[in-house]
C-alpha cells in the first residue's frame, strides 16, 4: 500500500520528463535498505533476539510518519477528479482496461528476474562461487553502494536519452551479465564483486525507466487504483516466479546448485519479452502525450 501510494504521489508531483531522476532516488533508497537492512537486522537478531529487527522497523516507521506529517504538504489535487463509480466498480473498470492490462503484464515480467535469481543468490555465491560466509556481507555491501550511487545517475540518463532507450540498454547489459553470472564456478572475491556490481547496475538501469513509464500509463482518475493493482501484481508474480525457480534449480547434498544456468536462460528470455512489451507501452504513452499537446 505504501509503495503504490508513493508512486502515485511521485506521478502527481513530477512531470514525466523529470520522473527518471526521481525514480533514481527511490531506487537509491531501496538499495540503501538492502545494504543496511539485512546486515543490521541479522546483527540485532543475533545479539538481542529475533524480535529486535521488527522493533527497529517500528521505530523508523514512527520517525518517517512524523516527518511526513510535519513537512509533506497534503496531496489533494486528485480529489477534484470525481468518478461516478463506487470503489468496487472503479477497481473492476481499471482491471478491465486493455492498456492497463498490458502494463500489468510488463510488471509481471519485470518482477520475474529478481524474484527468480535472488532467493538463491547467497547459496549460489557460497557453494558454487566458493565465496565464504564471512565475505558475503562485503560483497553485498559493495554492490549496494554502487547501486545507490548509480540510481540518480541512471535516472538522469533516462530523462535525457529517453526512458525506453535507457530500459533497452539496461536490459542488454543485464541479460549479458545474468548469462555470465549464472554460469560461474569458483570465483575470486574481487571478480565476483565486479560482476555483481555491473549486473545490478544493469538491473537498476532497467527498473528506473520502467517504473517511470508505468506511472505514465493510467489516467489521473485511475492512478491510485492502477498503482495499487500494479503493486499487488508485482508481489503475486514474484511469488509465482520464486516457486517456478524452485522447480528448476536442484540443490545437491553438498549445497551445490544445479541448473542455475537454465534459470538464468529463463530470466534472459523474460527480459527480452519485457523489452517488446515496454516498446509497445512507450509508443502508446508517446501517442497519448502527442495527442494532449495542443497544435500551435
């Protein structure tokens, strides 16, 4: 709910031409949460009990809630767009919209890659790449820092060269790196860090323009419903992707993962199909923007 509302607010406050750099900062925040959240959560759980990370989340939530309450101005412009449908009818109308369905399908494919690969990331690094458990936090920390730094930069690139072009470039880089990464064997830590950083920069280069384009799909009066459904689609498709990945990958008694390269091939295929879907979405958005621009 919070995520969908946040994207709706971003869409209300920022024009499409600026939305890439804004999404870059959002992705930077996600990267920061992954860098600091997992190590800090593990540390607290090991030293103060399993419940302590949840209390930390509560504490941060109270701080964020206070800041929002004091400094964020109310976003009320969308309330002027009245609809004659009740909430259920509005929801069904949004789901039935063909243009929105294309966007939801693109979201399914966008979520597939991360949710397929990431559940096995630590095990693959440890048992296939032979990176020790003590080295894993350093690997993730360095990767996260570079992802944080790259987010705003890639967002600006998306605004300057075009959202779809940036998405296509990020997809090419991601597909190449996924193909390399999922076929790795024993790998020195410094090489693993370089490959991981490049792969996640490519993934970030996909997600920022993709999220920017998806926010431009719904009409203003449908924005909240669209974002909520899109968030649900993302979570649901992520669960399905993780389940399918579990059917593909086989873990041997010694911990070694087999058929991870096959999983990588499936992810690459989903990335390429996503490019075609995002191309059609981009064409639709550009036509809509052109139609809304008055002729002079």
